[in-house]
C-alpha cells in the first residue's frame, strides 16, 4: 500500500511545456518566467481540485444545465439588422464595408 | 503505370481498391439564420445581414430557428435516418471569419443518424449522421496572387454568411469508385432539392463536398485516410478521388506510409496538395453548448414531417421505369427524372399515348423545356400513336416533334400532311429494296454470306432513294427476309 | 437609512414619485450629490451617467405631471454593473480589452428597468470579466468598501454593492456566477439576491460562465430587493435558457413570517468561516426558531466539492466565452504582421492576470486527454451536488449558511495566492452549480464592527419562501 509523502517540492501536475501548449491554444503570450509561474499556480490549484478524484461517480450523468428545459425555438421570421456603418465605426479596422485583419497566416480554416 | 481498371462497379489499381467517404455540407433554405433572425441571403452588400449574435458581440445569445430543425428532419428522413434527441456543442478554434472563436455545431448527439442512400442501379451507401451547424463568414484576401492567403497584404471579412444554417451529412466509407462518388453527390443533390431543404448548388457554395480517401488491398484493414477539400463540382469529386487514390497507392507501393492529413484539390494542376497535417490540427475542446437547450422533436412532429415528404427521385424513377418498360438506371430514365419531366411523360400516357416513345421524345427534344413543358401532353400523345401504329417512321416522327416543340404544340396529323409524309406502302418499299440489291450486288453477296454489317450499305441506299421517308427498321426486316429465302 | 424628510429606498421613492409627492429630479440630484462627494474615494463607478439620468428624470416628472404612471420603479436611481450592455454607452467589464466599447443594443434587464421607470445613474466597477471576490482585479483600480475604505467591498460586483451601501443609488444590479452578488452584499452590509437560474434574462449580460451566470439586485432592504427583482424577472424569448415563467411575485408574501417553516442547518458544511460569522449564523437560527420556524439538521455531503467543480466548470466555459475578444470586430486591438500574432498580442495586452489564469485553467480542463479527468468529471460532481441538495430540500424548506466566510478583509490580504481568494466563494458556489436561488441579508456585525451576511438558500423558483425568511431575519436583526 502506497504511503503518502508530504509534498515538499512544488507540484508539477502541469509542466511548463503543457502550459505553453495551453497558452498557444488560448492565444495568450507568456514569457518563460510567466510559464514557470503559471505552471506552479495551476499545479497548486489542481492539487486542491484532486479532492474529486476520490468520489465514486460511476453511472452519474454529467449535468450541463441547471434546468431541464428543452425545445426552445423561434419562428423563421426576419428581424431588423444592425446598421453596418455604426458597427464598422466601432471596429478596430475596416475597409470597403468589411472588417480588415492582417494576413491570415498560421491559422486553420 | 497502367491505367486503373474501372467500370461503374469496380475500381482497382495494382490490386488496390479505394475506400471513400464523403462529407457534404448544405446550406438550408431558411429565411433567417440558424441562431438569429438576420436574413439568410446570398449576394447582398457585405455586412448588411448582421446582428449581435452573427457578430459574436458580448452579451449576445443564440436562439434556434425552428424551420432549420424542420428542414434537417426532412432531409434526414428522406435519407432514411432516425431523428433523435440532439444537443449542440461548441467547436473552439480561432479564425477571423469565426466571430465567436467557436462554431456552434452538434457533436455527441446529432439530430439524424443511421440512414442510407441507394445509388441508381448500384450500391447502397450508408449515412452515418447528419447534423446542424452554423456557417462562417467569408474572407477575401487582398494583395496576393490569385486571391489566395499566401503573399496577401491583408484580408477583409464579410459576416453575411456567418450563422447561415448548414447540415453536414457524413457518409460511411462505402464508396469504391469515382463514378459512385459522383453518383452519390448527384443523387444527394436531387433529394435535397426534392424535399426543399436546399438548392444545393456546388457552384454557389450552397453544397460543399469533402472526400475522405484511403486505399487498401481488398479485405485488408482500412488504410490511413486523407481529407480532400476544395471540390467545387461533381466532376472535381471524381477527378480528385482518382488522383488521390493513385497517389496513395504509389506511396504505399514505394514503401512510404501515407500521412493522415488534410489536402487541397487544385483543379488547375489536377493534384492534391498538403493543407495541414494532423499534428498541426487544432484541439477543438468540444463541450455542450450552455446557451442552448436540448432539441427533442416529439414523435408527432417527426411523423408529420415524414408524411409531408414528396415522392423522392428514386421512387419517381421507379414509377417512370415501370411505365416505360425501362431499367431504373437507364440513361433516359435518369436524365428525364433529373429534369423533373417524369410527370410529363406519365401525363402523355394518361392521354392515351405510348409511354416508351414519349420517354424517348422527351429525353431528346425537351432539354430546354424545364419541369413544366409548354407543349400540351395530348399533342405528344397523338404523335406517339402515329409512330407506334406505323403511320409515321421514326425519322418522320422526329421531324414532326421538332415542329411541335418549336411552336409549343400542334396537331401531328396536320403537320405530317403538311410535310408530305405518307406511310410508305409495302409495295413501293419492296421495289426500292429490289433496286438497292440490284445496284449493289457485292454488298448483297457479302450480306448473304453472313457479313451482317454489309446490310448498312443496302439500307442506306433505300433511305437515300426514299429521301429519308422509308422506315429503316422495315427496310432491314425486308432485307433479312429476302436473305433468308435466297 | 432614513433621511427623515426625503424618501430613500426603492419602495419609498417609487411611491412618492408616482404619487407626485417628490420629483424624480430631486431624488436624482440627491444621489448625484452623494456620488460627487464620495465616489472619488469609493470608486464604485466606472462611469457616472449624470446627463442621461437627468434627462430621464425630467421625462419621468413630465409623465407624472400629465397623470401617466411611469411604473413600479418610478424615479428610482439604479446603478448597473459594467458587464451589462447599455446601448451607445461604454460597457467595459472593467477590462482594457473592452475599453471604450459601446454596445449597439441594451441588455433585456436594462430595457425592463427603463420600462419600469427606473433611472440608470451609472455603470459600476467589477473584477475584470466578473472574475474575482474583491474587485481588486479591475483594470481601472479597485472599489473601496464604504464602511471601511481600507477594506474590499467583495466581488465581483463590488461596485454595485458599494454604490448601494454608500447611498449613491437606491438599488443596483450585479451578476452572480459563484457568489458575486451575495458575497459583496455581505461585506457591504446590504441585501443581495441571486435568483433561480433562468428567472432573469441573460441577454446583454457579458458572459463569464453561461450555465452559472445570473443577474440580481442589491438593495438596502429585502422589500426593495423584491421590488427590483419583480421588475427584471420573467421569460425572455431571446434567451434560450430563460424559464418560461411570468415575473416573480414576491412582495405580497414578504410579511407572512416563518411560522411552521422548516429551516435547515447543514451539519457537514465545509469549515473556514471565522468565529464571528459562525456566531451570527447561530443567532440567526435562534432568531428564526423564536419566530416559529422549525430548525432541522440536514446533510449535504457533496457541498464541499462545490469549489472544485466550480473552478473547473466556470473557467472552462469562460475560456470559450472570452475567445471572442480577439481584436477583429470590436474593442482593443494590438496590430501585428499577421492575424495569429495580432490575436496573441491583443489578448496578452488586454486581459489581466486573473482572467488569463482562468482562461488557461479552463482551456486545460477542456483539452484533449484532460476533458474526462477535469471538466467531464466536474459535471458529474455537479449532478451529485444537485442530488444532495434535492434530498436536503425534502426535509427543509430553506437552508441557512454564511454568505461569506469572513467579514470584509483588507486590500492585498488574499491576492498572493489565488486559492485563498477562491475560498471566499465556498458557501455561495453550490447554488450556482444547482441553479437554485440564494440571497444574503445583513444580520449583525462581526469583528471590527463590520457587517455579517447570512445566506438563505431555497429550491428552484421558491424565491417567495426565501424572501420571507430573509424578511424575518431583517425584522429581528434591527431589534
């Protein structure tokens, strides 16, 4: 039977490498120091959150919604649209009635 | 490399067969978008069909369009799918034409499952699922060559199309030849149009086809598959699959392993090219959409939709085939049904006309007529009877038909008389046959000796002498009879 | 907090304005004066809407003068948490990434408040994107607790709580995802309510965690909070998660008392509440017993797992909800040579540390290979918690817990360790997970004379009995 040893070292539940991948997915830029710090903080949190590992949840259905509503739909009827000029005036960059972005490189369609 | 052996039912190259599944996205013919009430319209000025939901503005919430659900059920039931309780899921990824940086789709629980599509006169292709999802906006790339991203200076985004309702129809990997793939796409399109779910025009983007292609030795395990995108026509579907299968076979034979990846079909150079590999693929982090609730159509609604479906193309072809004595996959049956003119042929029969002849006339002369030909069916009926009864030869009937079509109707008897068509009596015909035999003794000798082809010259001579008025079949019959008694 | 002559509080103001005894403009000026005098110190507001409010007050006064009824909230100055969309008016979520953004539409609750005759005096400060329990995570500087400006007002709706506590508004709206109304209400000594999930429309509420967020009122009294909640609740067809329900009816039943009501004490409640808070809670039970309620012991074994489930589910939903802040269509953009670099630069610059932390935690919890262990598992824990509460509600009509583990703490006390801050939500989180209502009502004071809030919890759509209980506590607390 395994004996639990008090954690004296900082947990590495999430390594900086994994944090880097996560940051990339989330489009957040982290320096190496920030990656280290995030790795510590997130690992620490996940250590706390390990309390649910002990629960027996076999056969328990996931609960995604608080209330059991179903079949909410609307009729196929047009409603007023937003004013394009107003919307584009609030855009960071616009041209020719459209939103302008830098070259779309390195992204999956 | 020898050319692959290909027939409608078999494709094989160096012993390998292709394994193909098709993913087809169709834009539904609703008035408004899937989750908001902006118009679902093609061709409007950019960014004029937008609302907070379409633009993914903070605080915006989606509300499901009932008509989109109805159309998804229609097309699912037309494909013999089961309609089930379904949920929506978020597919998370970043792209400028994805306003929320996630697409609302269906993942674990799609609305339609386990259907099939019978290819005319051919195999049954399984349909794994059909699900609802929203379309993205459109990007235009400025500054590069050919409007591609590569080398562009910047891009412009139009969100008119963002949020348009799509159904993605996923087939099982049952397709084994390029012809089958093309037939699948054509038949699917016909069904979608017939039930009113979509106008399914590949050239306008309201139907988009991606192909999953792998190769294997028959009976072996499925090979690694590649996804092929940018198939803009039925023809491209066939060409791209052919190319890709051969590419994979070439690699396999050379001992290279095929990498699982997404490839782009280039219509101009006739090849597929790597778009991205699996390692680069995004982690979509699917989870159930918390802003929407379960869709659980009750049995009454499902049955109502089922009973409201029109006669599907397969059933119409069967009816036409039976009425005209043709095979269900005969070319004339396929072509006429696809044009929507099967009902017309049956109408001619109802006027007492000959269905078989009517089918031929319609196929050959009604290409420009559309679903409701301007020509009265009664007029065509009368013409068919004149031909079948021997009053007119096939050639003569064709000419009368041309007049009837050109003038949007007409009395076949009157037109025939006008043209001086008379039934050629047997005596005159026999005399012409005698003349032809006399004029071409060599041909006659060859024919009597057994060279069947030699009859052509003799028939031709009679046709010439009669200025096309003789009935070719009758002439041939006479010659045969002569030969048999010689 | 009666001023003697001039009406304060929602019910009083509305009654006086509707009956032409006071003008809406006078009421408004009083509140604007309070803001001018003290908000420099408190910083409850990101934006004060003095001109708009004056124009609206004049409209209300015109209506009254021609005999038209402006509505049940006539002339009531109300503040809105700055994560609720107000058309043409900046809505920042206290984040740089939305600095200056003006929504092209109003949130449903804003429309309903206006239709009820209320006057919106300003947009209040919050923890950035509603993530926090102290309002120290605002990109525009913290809000200070009006009762002791060296302490936090709580969060994330710290600005809205402080605005009511300081007399800047008669009521305010906040949002509650893990306790962000109830905890600041407790720390500021006001009433704060999170209604049943789906009772109030979320349309126009900038989403943090979609299956948990709810809008609710802050007010000085239970009756005032009930009035506001009645005005904003009710079905909204533009919100698919909105319950098909008429607006809540609460004020009629407020004085019914608690005789015969079964009030549950959760015996296996997680530890962490300070002694003064525990003492006030015990007194609350005694008070209700004296008022004729039956105190029953119940167990909610999974209660203690609420924190974990929440901190896996909420960040997961948030990581997706906040992905739209990408610099393409609105808000802040940092230019870059390509779109991907633009995304990274914009989001890195625009989001604060806590928001980034939660986005990463949430992205991780959903990612391939980790979904089952984290997000997927947390959803099952959620179901288990709901089941335990359902069992408890078979034996009790309402439950009582602390709203916050402690009274208001000092700035910087909990910022070193994120987990320390997360623990502030221990008692409020489970009802967000289950979708059931909860409210905090002031009940006595704790250490340093700071207010303590008692939380009343009830089953879904049972706000009436929850308000009755809170009203009884309020009645007896002031004795």
